[in-house]
């Protein structure tokens, strides 16, 4: 995602530079806000992916037997005790 976003910003910056060379300063009225908007959208998408990555890591660890915490609802139910019933 980061490389693709950097590529999009680089291509947009190159387009603004070429348009500035051809049309002059009026292109900056449209090009600069578009460039800033693209960067803001990419930052928002990057920030919104963090909770998704944490959730995926939590779901992956939930079924990992080594990462499971001991105990639970039926933790002592099947333990064999040392006493015999009378």
C-alpha cells in the first residue's frame, strides 16, 4: 500500500510539474489542492488499516494453541484428582 501510494503521489507531482511548465502558475490553483487531497486520503487510508491489522493478528492468535491462555470455563472439569470416591 505504501509503495502504491508513493507511486500515485509521484505521478501526480510529475503531472503538476509538466502542466506548470506548459500552462504556468494558474495550474497550481487546481494541481496543488489535488496533490494535498491525495496525500490526505492516503494518510487516512493508512491510519484506518491499523485497527484491521490488529484485528487480524488477534484472530490469528486466537486459534494458536501455543498462544492460548490456560484456564477457562471447563479448565478443571476433566482433571483427575488424587482422591478416590467412597
